[in-house]
């Protein structure tokens, strides 16, 4: 999950069943928020869980939706799809990552994406993150 212009939240799930996904969604996304998805069947439950649900139908070639006709596509998945593209590119040089360590790689990617710093300017936020996360 990713908030437009905000933080991303990535988690490796053992399955994509409601009992697995709903607790994570309700932990990360504030009730009443608008959630943009494709038409994956589990996402149809979002309104019942307290969210405004906007979909795009990829199977019919729809990748963005201008719901009110003002020329701005309010419904799209470009932000999340861009994040997946970055994650795949970042993981590509690390073939054969063990399932045991994959959550660590994903967590590191999430932290670096959310810090949004590169090069030398990354050191200070990274140290702060590591020191506040230490037991």
C-alpha cells in the first residue's frame, strides 16, 4: 500500500485471504479513506470495512478513471504500480533470495523509499531510524 505522496507500507503475506489482509488494511489505512484498487475480488469488501472504494478495470483496458469529468484521473493505480516497478528493479540484482530473508529486503526497501533521501544525505535519517528501532 502507498499513500499518494506519502509513506509506503509493504508486507509479505502468506496468502491473500480476507482474514490475512483485513487486519493489515485496518492497521495501516485510516477509516473513511479512499482506496484505489483494481477489481480484485477481495477489494470489494473495502466499503464494508469502512473505506471509500474506487476501482479501475484493467481487464477492460481501463487504467485510470476521471469520475467527475474535470480532466483529472481520480481513480488510478499508477502510484502503487510505480512502487512495484521500483521494488522489482531493486530486487533484480539479488536473485535467489531466501523466503526467510525476503521480508528483511522488503522492509529495507520500504524504509529507504519512505526516507526519500539518496547518497550522503541518507546517512543521518538511516542512523536515526536504526537507533529509534533498536531494542
